[in-house]
């Protein structure tokens, strides 16, 4: 009898253990890839390495699996890290960023709509599909909304995925080179001949002010960020998890000055974020690019030209430094850039303000604009 029971229990446990293997493989690949590139000091290496390793696992084996629920945790950690760095003086300074942020987002939407029309005119895609392909929003959000509006959601998903992967992979290197170039040419941020190099290279998180932080401060910060992020998630607001985590921890830091998270937690969040993106890069998605190579390259070139032009304009007419201007204009994910912007000397609170406004406007107004354009141009 005992032998039969033992056999039955084993029969139930083995399939469950087998079901866990893709997740285990994915975690191992993500950690190995992320730490390897971080070891070689590649800009945003933890996220890029994890994304590349998991993408290869997905393409060649089809075994990659990373629970989408972890995205909520990653957003909580990203918001918490931003909140840790926000002080009262930063909140007062944000008031000066609202007008430039509104102008910037309006320019991004206008330019991406123009790029969508060009994509429609020079390819076989209908207007709705082309406009959603060029939308500076999230991969999942744009795919779902485009499906509801009759666009080809598979094409939209491929273009949006290409945009996100390319921006995360290439943008940090672009920022590093541009900041170094401007530092050499103009010396605007040099004081003793080394400031430009410090801004060009990934920077370590500043040491926490005041006394040495301990487990008590870490646990309180995690509790505040987790509780605030959960409220944002339950409200169902765009980027609610990240924003509420940031707001809760920022309030804690402003009132009590004891918000703190150790840097390895941030690295872990970057690896998880990269794994989430890499899991979506399947063999079918890669094959789907075969007929869209030229449009996708032109699409990426257009996005990078738009971002670079707006970044230099923002840098020229505001008091933002180059890294902050570039990451504020980057057509990437809110949580992804919030996790890596600080490593390049960017002001994370200002980057989040610009990126959050972009996400809210794209999700809230972009579908309305597209509906109006489809009525105006029914022949496209």
C-alpha cells in the first residue's frame, strides 16, 4: 500500500518538476548573460545580457519561460529605486519640467504619426497598422489596442518588439559616445578635466546620506514600495505600479529620510526585465522579420533621428544634462529606462516624468488620434 502511495505521489511531483524546467533554464540563462556583460562593464549590461541570453534560448529551443507576473515586481523595484533618489529639492525642481515635457510629448506624437503615414505610403501596410507600428508605446499595450481597432496586431508586435530591443541594446552606447564627444568638444561640465569622463561612463549609485543603512531601512523601503505599487496595480492606471511605488517611497524619503535599497537588488530587477523581453523573441517573430527588414530598418532609423533631434533640442533649451535629455526622449519602456538611466548620470526623477507623460498620452490619446485619421483618410 505504501509503495502504491509513494508511486502515485512521485507521478504527481515529476510532471510538476518537469514543468518548472523551462523557467529554471530561463533564470539560469538570464543570470549568466546579465552578469557576464555586467562583468565586462557593458552599458546596461545586466539587462542586455539577460535579454540576449533568454532570446537565444527561446529561438533555438522554444523552452524560454518567464512569468509575466514578475513584471509587476520589476516595476515596483524600478519605482522604489527612483523614489529612493527623490528629495524635497527634486520635487520642487520638477515643476520646471512640466512645460518642456508637454512640448516634447506633443512633438514625439506628431513626428511618429508622420512616420506612420510614410510607412503606409511606401509599404503594403494599411494606415492603422502603420500608425500603431510607429507608436511610441508598450509592446503589449499597442498590440492589444491595435487588435481592437482592426490593425494587423502580429505586424505591430514585431515592429514594437524590434523598437524596444534596439533601443535598449543601442541607446546606452549612443548616450555614452555622445556625452563623451560633447565633453571633449565643449567642456561644458568639466571642472577639473574629469567631469566629462565621469558623465560618459556608467556611474555607481550615490552613497546614501546620513548613517549607514541597515536591514530595518531596507525592509521598510520594500514594504512601502510594495504596498504603494500594489495600490497602483489594483487601480489599473497606466504605469500605475511603477508610479505609485515611486510616489510612496519618495514620500517616505522626503518625510523621514530613511529610504534605501542595495544596488544588487537593482541589478536583479534589470536581469528580470531583460528576461521578460527576451522571452518574447521567438523563432516565429524572427521569421516574421524576413519580409519587413527594410521597413523595420527605416522605422528604427526614423525613431533614432526623432529621439536624437528632440534630445539635442531639450538639452539646448533647458537645464537638463545630455544623459537626462537623451533618456527622456528615448522611445523605450518606462520601467526599463528607469532602471538604467541613473547608471549614466541621468536624473531619474526627470526621466520618469517625461517617460510617464509619454506613456499616458500614447495610451490615452493615440488611439483617439488614429480613429480620427482613419475617418479622414478611409482610402489608406
